[in-house]
């Protein structure tokens, strides 16, 4: 998937997950973007929101036409979501002044969410003053391991380059294999 389109999906992730009923779009995406196995995996989610999150997590790993197919699948029932995705001004423009942390976190977001073990990373970031108790509680409030990782990964770019460096060091110390993705 094109990086810009991946960023759009990541930026609007929560809004899409909140509203989307995957049954409507899976019929279209099955066979064009998703395999039957992936469709079954998505459909196995306990709640509508879990199924939508699972769809988005898989979708960002797909090829260059995945975004266009997804957008087309949304058009009939979710025109307001298509409008959100098409609103370029909602996503900050990339330029040479964009912090490296934001670029790298979004490029590796899907892998981080699937593999990050948040507890040890949060401890380091809290001790380093990057995260407050409230931030840690917000991360711990996630229902699944992926939800917790998603909240944490979304927080890091907002804290600036020093937060990213500390995050990277914490991941390197506690999950060296995953740290390779951040290089």
C-alpha cells in the first residue's frame, strides 16, 4: 500500500473502527484484496469494532491497490468515511521538517502493533518522563495486546524526537528483534 494511503488509514483508524460494519465491505474485498482465510480471521472477531480493527490492521499490509478497493467498498454505505479519507487537510503534509519519529512510527506501525509488548516499554518511558501515569493508564485500558500497542504507538510521535529515541532504546533493550524495524 502506498505510504500516503497507509497514513490516511492510520490517521482515521479509530473513526473507521467505530463505525464500520465489516460484513458490508468483506463481500467486496474477498478475493480482490483479502484471502478467504483473512476474511474468516476478520469475521472471527468478537465485536463489530474488533472486526473492523482486524480488517484495518490487515489492510495496511496489502499491495498498492488495496486502498482503492477499500475506498470503493465504503462508497455505498459509508460515504462520510470516504469523505474523511479524501480530506487531505486532516493529515499533516510531509516535508523535510517532519520529525523522523513520525515517519518511522507510521511506516512500521503495523509491525509494532502486532508485536510490541507494552508493559516493559511503558515502564522505561514512564521513568524517563516521556509518559505520565495517566498516559500509562490509557495504554493499559486497551482490551487486547494490539489495542494497548496501538495507543502507545500513537502517543510516541506526539511527544517529539527525544521521546522517539527513548522509545527506540526501550524497544531495543526489551525486544531486540523488533528494534531492527525501527532502524
